[in-house]
C-alpha cells in the first residue's frame, strides 16, 4: 500500500508539471512515433474495481477521465488531480460494455453487440437518465464492436468492426451512428487489413480493433488492437498510414484510448490474465506535433 501511495505521488507530480488537462520485433517500427515517445508515460495503477477497464474518455472540464469496465453497468470517473478519487454511477445491468464517449452533456456507452446506451445526469448531478439504442442486427448475423468515437466531420459516431458478419480477412468496415436520429449507417468506410499486415511483415494478420480515437492535432485516426499489441494510424476515412508494435510488457492489454484537446495521448490497459493490475498511461506530445 505504501508503494502504491508513492506511485500516486509521483504520478501527481508528473501530471501537474506537464500541463495536462481531459514485443518489439520485425522492422523495429515499435515505439518510435514521431508524435509521442511511448517509452515515457506518466503511469497510474488503477484499483481493483477497474481491473477490466475497457473504455476511456478525457473530460477537460476538470481534467478527469471517465471509464467503463467489462460486465459492469457502472460509469466511473477517475479524478487525476484529486488524489485519484474514483466515483461511480450505476446505469445498467451486466452487459459486455466496451467503450465510452462524452458529447454535449451526454455519455454514450457501447455494447459489444453495437447497442449504444446514452446517459444523462440531472442538473444537480444526482439522478441518471438512460436510454438504449438497439443495433439493427438481422437474423442470426453476429457483429462485434469494441471501439466508439465521434467524427466531427461526419457529425456522427463511428463503430469499427472487431468481427462483423460481412467482413473478410482482408478488410474491416466501420458503421456510423447519428446521435440526433439514432440511425445506424453501414459501411461508412473500410480499413485495408492487408496493408497493416504488409507493414508488420506478415502475409496476413488478425486485426481486431479494441479502441479508437481521433488525434485532435493531426486529425488522424488512432486504433488499438489489443490481441496483437498494435497501434494503427489511418486518416479519417480509414486509409492506412502506419502501424506500430506496442511492448506487451508495458501495454498488458490496451483496451482504451483518448486524447486531450491539446494532444496528450491516454491509453488504458486491462489487467488481463497474466497481470493483477490495470494501468492508465498519459503521454505528452513532442514539440513537432
């Protein structure tokens, strides 16, 4: 407990003095992103209730991070500048919750089947109002999603398929969701998985997106794939740009990604089966970004 307290103190020092607000192999293209040094994070060890943290979003109003956890119908708030106090609010029963995003006073929580839950608080902040928007699945078609982000250009949320019925090994599709109408739109864009495999030096690869977010400085889309410890960068239309291996000794199970408005990168890691702690990393951008 004493060691964890020291880690917290160190994290607070790094956090407050850095102006933060909301298996390396093959070609060596692992941690040398031009925008960030992924070897040098500010690291927070999360408590046991977030061992399976599966989605995060930065909240710039008070420099905190909202999060969800697999199989738990709670919305969590991690106070980065208040001794890492964690608040939580019950919003639903047990489901496979995968990602969360905050937009215009509403939280949007993604289920793995594509359903999107909306969460609103009363003006006093003590009452939760929820609604579930059901994904338009047909028959026995099974679609699985783990990533949800908002695209300002399209004025819509984007859900990237992890495993969708109509996709092939060489490509993945992304669905759109209009928060005003509640309408889902299929095949907003397609990601070329073969291009990712080529970059990583393999003939083919099982690319399974676990989280995604748009970098506010470059407008590129950053996608995590926890199953193969990859960070993939595309443009806003899913056109492949680059891919980077993440060190599994550090990135145990990267399932959440978010950015601050000024470009800090946040990545959360589930504890996974081999580790007993979950972590939240914060990376400051290099000056060239």
